[in-house]
C-alpha cells in the first residue's frame, strides 16, 4: 500500500478496546513486527492476528496526543481509539454528549479534540501523519 494514496482516517473511540488498533498502516509513525502470541478478539469472538506494534500521534491545537502500543491488525474494519489508553497516556479525560465526543486536558480542562456523532458512533477524522513513511505488507 502506497501511503500517498491513503485518504484521511476515521478513528472510532472505543471504551471496550484495551489498546489502540488499526487496519491502516498510514496511521503508524513507527513500528516493529509483533512477536507475541496475543490476538485481538472482536465482538463475534473471531481472533485476529496482530502483525505490528507501533505508535502514532493525533494532532490537536494545543498538544499532540500520543498513541502508544498501537496495534496493526490488517483484518480490522475500523481504526479503534482506546479510551482508557488515550486518557492514561495523555493526562486527559473524555466527555460524551448526546451529539459529540470531546477530549479535554485533565489539568487545564482545555478541549483538545472534538467530533460530532454519526448515528451511534463518534468518527474522529484525522489526516494521515506527514511523518509516516511506512509501507507494510
């Protein structure tokens, strides 16, 4: 996959995800092959192999949000943003309303990210990282 062809990514906040996960290699700014035995279990019980583990960032108007231990799982259909990992790694908190999703800085209470809902989901539109140069199989 050539990253020059990649369109913006939608991240879906997931309170049940233990890690950030993506089927889109353009979201990774660094990676190493995954050598563990763990797999991702999806809602229907299917086990999906983890191919790489890496990191990324989400740009905000105030500070970048770090996404550590981002799992590359090529057979996923959505890019998932682990609420717990996001908050733990970035000293932030999440505020859901009936129509939006907000990420706020824990100390300043400044809104870092905002997205509106689309039905029952909150797709967060993110442009591919300009520093990403990965070409994964």
